[in-house]
C-alpha cells in the first residue's frame, strides 16, 4: 500500500517539478530576470 501511495505522489510531483524547471529555463533563455512582483503572462507549454 505504501508503494502505491508513493508512486501516486511521484506521478503528481514529477510533472509539476518538470514544469517549474522548464519555465525557469525558458525565462533564462529569453533573458528575462526572475522578478515575481510584476504580472507577466506565461506562455502555455502544453504537449
């Protein structure tokens, strides 16, 4: 049972972590500073 719960949590956490990393990399690639106080629109990176 513990393995199933851990697997489910990893299936949720890994895509979220991947999205955060990809968003951070795209912001660095575009040359934008990481400022959270402004309200910018994030592009939609969907597959």
